[in-house]
């Protein structure tokens, strides 16, 4: 069974600091990797996608992928209180369009 | 452009009643997904469709659950009979030329008493 593991947190960081969120996955054939943000009581929204090994930067967000280690991470620079949310890691399987989500890491940015 | 539209937003019902959740995907999207979210189990994929055809329903918990997509702009998820353990938030999501970039509706919060 495909699994996506995340530390549930909460992860607390001071405003302006770097928040580091981590995710591991079990399916070695996974091809596409995503980070979704979910505010309390709201639906998930896509913030980053990454498909190949290495780093991908988008504004204050950087996604990092290491397929050999089956590890994907999200860095949030200059964290803001508005970044306080649950961050969901999601992974597609080999040859599949089916997304498997981790249970999420709750991030709290302290002003 | 309108996003994914779900209804109802909230549903409270009694055990044994039939529940129907509805979803209108984003126009032009050819994949539609139904997810269920609980604190204990997180987001679980129930079923997904491609061009209105069910592709994988292995996540449907049991025969009490059924889903249909009669056309490209409408899908339903039905629970009959409902049970308290079905209480959750049910999300519909759609995507185009899937690489996993799902767009979620606002969800339907179901409470079964």
C-alpha cells in the first residue's frame, strides 16, 4: 500500500524564520510530487509541484526532491503569520494519476 | 472563472438516511476525484473519473457508497444507508491533463447522528 508520511506537528516558528516541512513516500515509482496548503476549515490549495530531483523555487517557497531517498521537502523563507496552516504532501504512483496525501503538518508562525 | 462547486456545504442527517453529495467540476477538466477527510485518516481518495468513466473505485469503503458522473459537468456521491462513521468532510476535485494539480471544491461537511 502506498504511504506518504509527514510529521503531524505542530511546527512552531517565529515570524521571519525559515520553516522546513518534510515528507517521505513508500512507492519508489512515484513520479509527481506536490505540496498543498490547507487553512482551517478550508479546502486544500496547490502551492508547489516538483517532478525531478533537485530544488524548485517559487517566491518564498522552495520544494526539494530526492527520489533516491524517497524524500520531498518544502522550505518557507521569511515565514509570515498568514503561512499558519496545515501543509499536505501528495504523491502520484507509478503510471497512475491517483494522488496519495500525507496527513499533513500543522505549521504555526508566531508573530 | 468558477471553481469546483459542491453542494450541500453542510449536511446533518440521522443514521440510516440516504445522503447525496453533488459536484460540478471546472469546465474543461477531464478528471474528477472524490476525497474524504477525517482527523484520524486524513484525505482519502474514494473514487476518480476520467471523461465521465470511473477509473478506480478501490477507495470506496463499502457497498453503501456509490458515485456517478452522468456528464462532464456533474457528479454525485451517494451514501445509503448512512452511518455515524461516515461523518467527515467530502471533497470533490477536478483536474486537466492530470499531473496531480487538483483543484478542490469547498467541501461538504457531513454529520450523521
